[in-house]
């Protein structure tokens, strides 16, 4: 079953700016991503406020620490009632298993837990030279995705161009969440490996994360509806 949905990256630095942006959406309530900048600026209250307004939330804090610390941090996040959160697969299978345990509520429910494989800002050359990972970047991404699946996680964050190979390796039910999405007639900005919402749908990714093409648009609601029409409907 595909979950296909558009997640808006709310990369704002204050609650006021974020809520003013979300006020524009009077009809449909988009799935939103809260990242480190907003969470560290405003704390858990911004999550509660956005949740209370009826939005689904992807809390993008990319946890990476020893298993016990991540387990306890995830237990705290589970009380925030978000719909999706994430961690770094580089933290090992043990860390990912501990995270799942911490995130699972007493009634057995939990948010989706998604792993970051290699950040798209990490090139193969840097991976080899600085991290001493002597393998191709695609092999590394697939290997980390397999580790995440083995740990029981729901999926990975990856570029849309990697989603196909992750699905092939881990099965079609393994969720892919993909940033790097741009309209065919839009600006690319600092993203390098980009694709359109329509192409992301063809590739078969489950969620696209779209920031500036919506947040910086003259009409953000129209840009969001265009993404939904191209990708999710
Ligand atoms: O504005 P833009 O559409 O490029 O926003 C993409 C969002 O996805 C940002 O919040 C960015 O931090 C996030 N992201 C990304 N690439 C990754 C992981 C996360 O662009 N590999």
C-alpha cells in the first residue's frame, strides 16, 4: 500500500513565522516537517501547537548517540504524538532497535521511524577520504537501508533517484521519504540531485519533502496543491 503524501519542510526560525505560514492553509491541512532549527528555537510547544491545528508532523531531529541515550530520547518524543521521526542509520542496528523500543508507547502504537542513510551533502569522495568508508555511495545507502529494515524500522530518507534501488533491496513496503523535489519550471537552489513531483511518483517514492518551492512561492497554497496534484492524486 502506498502512503503517498507531500510533506512541507517548515524551515522557519520562529513559531510566529511558522504559524503565519500555516494560517494560509484553510482548506487542507498539510503534513509538515519540523527540523532542528525550529525545534531548537521553540521546543516541544511548537510541535504541540501544530498538532493541535490538525497537521501530521514529521519531526526531523536525526538522532545519533549511544543506544541507551537514543532509547530514552525517543521515549520522550513518543509523548509528543508526532507521526514520523528519524535517526542516523550510522548509529548501528543496536541503536536503531533501542530507538524503536523507546518510541513504542505502552499500547503498542508508535510514530513511523525512518533512518537517514548517507546525507545527500556527503559525496562519495568525502565518504572515502574522511569517513574511511571504502565502498560506493549507492552500495553504502542500500547497506544502511538493509540495516534499518533488519532493526525493524519503517524506511529511509533518500534522494528520489535512490528510492528505486532502496525499494528493490528492501521491498516495496519499505517506506522512502525523499527531499530534493523541484517543479520542472522552478528554481533548483542549492539542491543538486533533484526531480519533479510527477517523476517522484513514477519512481514510486512514498513521501516527498518539499520546502522552498512551497514556502517561498508567491502563493504557497497553490504550490502545495500543485505538488499534491502531480504527486499524490
Ligand atoms: O527547500 P527544500 O525543498 O530544498 O527543502 C528540503 C528539506 O529537506 C530541507 O528541510 C532539508 O534540510 C531536508 N533534507 C534535504 N536533503 C536531505 C535530508 C533532508 O534536503 N538529504
